[in-house]
C-alpha cells in the first residue's frame, strides 16, 4: 500500500475497529453529515461488520489512526452505486484534527492501488452537493476521478441533496 514520508495505509487491524468507528462519526459530524446517534452514525461505528463484508483501509502516522475509507464490490452490502465489476469508495473519513494534511488523498491513491492489484477496472463514488462543487469535488478530480452526470441521483432522505457521481479508470 502507498505511503508518504509520514502516512501509511493498510487494512484495518482488529484493535483499531472502535477507534476507526469513532473517527468516522467525528468526521461526519464535523461535516454536518451525521448526528451522534442517528442511523448513519450507528453504521459508521460498525467497522467490524464493514470489515467482514468489505475492505476497510486505514491511514496512519506511526500508530496514530488518521483516516479511513471502505471499498465495496458491486452487489455487496455496502455498494450502492457500483455496477458489474466496479468497486465503490464509501465512508471516506479523516479525523478532524488531521484534516488538511493530505490524508484523504493518500487514502484515495491507496484505494486505486488496491483496486488495480485486485483487477478492478474502475472505482466509483458519489459526493453530496447542495450548492455545487466544493472541496471534496476538487480532491476527487485532482486524483483523477471524472464526473458522470448521467449517474447522479437525488438523496431519498432530502430532495435538495444531490449526489454527484464520479468514476476513476484504474
């Protein structure tokens, strides 16, 4: 898996499950995407289940957990968008204290490397947008993801929540 001078990425370790779950909730709460005890926070905390059904990557600086993302194959429990032989990026989260250090980019590049090693031709993801492109959109485009507006959709939980679809050829 990729690493920078100070950030390494590999799959989640059993002793990190609780920490990764709390990191996910903290990141999503900071971004206004989850409340402390709502249904999505419960799903974000359940890293043990996610790791049993998908691939959970973790970025670390030494032993410190900085961020995470989940990779889900089409047709599996955590894949909402992936079709055929696509691999879906889900639940990208960076500890609010570690943001703006390149952690998300390192995780996305690690996901691309993992997908290539496993023979997946494409990574897909969606990102919420109420007011148009924002920081996440620029990040995804910088690492090579391209928009596919034909696969955008409106969130069932909020009619103003447009999910913008992105794909990356591996």
